[in-house]
């Protein structure tokens, strides 16, 4: 859908910011914080996959790097959590640039690109599960230190607002990209790489920039995760679960749209919670639901929820116009 | 004589066992319309792809003005002022006509607003002014061909390579496109066009090169080339020239 402005984004964020003032329920705030985390990670995927058309199956590589960099810096080197958070984002962006350089310079596209990104994430996962610096199989536990300067809080609300602020930044960044030359070139590469090259677009460079921004956003999600749960291991940080969440949210919400990942994350997480209510805690059931929803969306609404909404709006406008026409005629 | 804007010298390109271009040389003089004709499979599009940087030649060189541009990638050539269209239209299908052209206009314009404004101007030049907000995927063949030209034109080229922009159009559409191409040349843009529609070549081109089996077999004004025995044989078969052209 076109025409979302920065003002729209700020209104949505302002509405979401009120929630902790209405409820102190940890269940609600925890649910929403995790949904916002997925929205952030999904927005990262959306930059590369939605706008650039490069479908990654390995965004865990960036999420995990963000999480591990901040966790290792804090636990082993005593670095401040906020600085660790920033360095986690930088580390994720670097991993993105390296993976991008290796894949895009060798011309990997489509399913080959997807498979290679998956392989990178798996290699990192296995390395993290044996390397001493990452805590090997045990994982890393961040020391409890409930002070704002340690990026830890007594209540859930500050975490929620920080997650929301990160999502706000990601929404604004994506919206700015959408209306920039870089965005136009990125979409051109997605739509037809050869034609884009003929028009002067340096496709490799555009994709490299996209994967770096994408990785930085997703790494921010990883670094936030470490701070919020105070524990990571190789399966959490580099596991396929986060790669799946990262692509599911934008695909269900609407790929290549500003609000797609946020909408998709909220819908997917709500469905997951509802399913748990209905069936108890049957393990793996949320994955069954994810799979089913994904099949339905891909089959019947390839442009996601945003696509369905914009179709409905167009039909409604046409219907009103024809009714009005008849009334006058 | 002034340096030609484009000079192709002894270019050769092999795909496995097929020698697509064996030894092709041609020039395009600045400000003129030059045509490259030849039967199907003669290697015209391969030669175009080499000039525009999508393929590297096995031997030979391509010069843009005095600069050797052999082997430079397409986006660098586009920035130098060489724009091409594709024989099979390659629109950005998910975008509108306006957004399609703006991608080209962005080459020399960073600002989105400036690119969109320039794109609207170019759309007017090629007769797409009324279709700006239409999805590119909804265009007719003729519309898609115009869009190809518009996008290339929006990059602000000094050399425009048109790969069969008239192919697949009906006579009325061809008649409408011919003045448009002439108009582009009138703006000082040098055009090198591959074309099968001979009536258009005859009326547009000032100089014609004939490529047959990867080799330039004839060159000259459109009338000279049309009467050339080797050209007639290439199109109509061995011995055709003797039957068609009465001995003088």
C-alpha cells in the first residue's frame, strides 16, 4: 500500500506506547515485547527480502551475532550493556556485509542465495555450540543488574518502550528508504536485475548496502533479546527458529511494505498464543500453526495482510462509486 | 572527419561451439541514426550485448569516443551515457510506468522528487504521459516498447541502443513510433538500432550495417544496402540476387 507517511508511523507508535499505562500485566507486556522484537527482526528481513527480493533463510546469522557480541563483551570484558548493544548491531552489520560480499559478488540468486544464507547461519550455530568464547553448549548468562545504566529494568514497561522505539526507528528507516534513490534502485533490482543494470544501477553494491542495513536491524533484535532474557545459547541465537520468524512476519503481513512486518508479527504471535490456549502446551504446535498460516497466505494472499486490506479498500471505493453513480443516475 | 561516437573493431564472440560474432566492425557517427540489420541469428543482439557491457568479447575492442570501453560492466557504461533497450521488453513489472522511468532518471538525480518530475517529462516525450500511474505489467506490447525507450532515455544518454523496438507492433503502431525515434535523434542523441522492420530502417537510418553470420557484409546508405547482392542473398538465399536484380 502506498502513501504511508512518517506521521502515520508516529501515530501507530504513539498508540502502542500507551499500552503499559493501561495495563501492568506482565503477560500482556511480555507478549507485546516479544511481538515487537519479531517485528524488528522481520523488518530487517523485509529490507533485503521484501524490497530487494533476496530471500534469506539465515537471518539467524545476524540475530545471533548481535546477541553474542553484546553478551560476550559484557560477560568477558565487563563492557557497558548499552555500548555492547551498539557494538552488537555493528557486529551484525559486519557479518551481513561479509556474507553479502561472498554471495552477491559470486552472483548467487534465488534459492541458491537462500540455501547459502541458511548454511552460514548453521555454521555459526555449530561454531557457537563448541567455541569456549560463546559458552559452548552451556550458553551465556548475563549477570543480573537491575539498573537502567546496565540496560536492565525492574519492570517490563521500559523494555517494552525500548523495543517499541527500536521498531519505530526501523519503520522510519524503511519508509525513508522507500522514498529514496537507494530504495528505487533496490526495488528495480528485485523486479529485474538485468534491466536495472542497463539503467546504471550497480546491482551488487545496492544489494550489499541492503544486506548491511538488514543485518543491522536484525542484530539489534538479537542484542535486545540477550538483554531482555539475560540468557542465550547457540540454539537460541543462531537457531533456525529466528530465521523462520524473521521471514514469516513480513510474508504474512505484506512483503515490501512499511507496516507488513509489524502487522505480521502481531498476527502470528496472537495466533500462536490462541493456539496454546486451545490445545495446552503441546510442543511444536505453534510451528504447525505457522506452517498452515504460511501455506494459506502464500496460496490466497501472496501480498500478505496489507495486500488483502488494500484490495478490500479498492473494492469498497469502487462499490461506493458505483452506488453513488446509480443514485445520481 | 570527426571521431565517431561509437567504434566497434573486429569484435568476436563464441558461445561453446557457436561463433555468434566472428569479426564485426562498425561505427556510429554522433547525432545520426545508424541501423544494424541482418537475418535472424546473425549475431545482432550479441553484438549489442557486447557494446552495452552485458557480454565481454573474446577479441576486438569497443570505443566510446576515444575511450576503450571493452569489458566495462553495464552500469558503468550507463553512467558514461550508453543506454540500451531490450528486444524482449524487461519492465519492472510490479511498479507503475512512472516509477519505471524514474529508475532511469535517478541515474543523474539523487532526489526522488526530481527523478519523478524528470520521468514525467520523458513519459510525455514518448507518448506515455497519460499512463503514468498504470502498472507496467498492464501495458500493451507497444506500450511496453515505449516504456523501454523512456527508461533508457531518462538516464540522459548520448548513445541510445535500440534493440528491435518496432518488432511485434502492427503497422499503425510502427507508424506512430517512427516519428518518436526521429524526435529522439533530433534532440542530439546518437542512435544505433537493430531493426527488422525494413520500411522503418529505410525511412529512419542514415547509415546501415548488415550483419550476416557474425560478419559485417555490407555498409552504406539505406538505398545502397537494399540493392546490395550479398544482402539480398543473405535474406532470400543463394542465387536470389541473380534472379531479382536484372543484370545491367
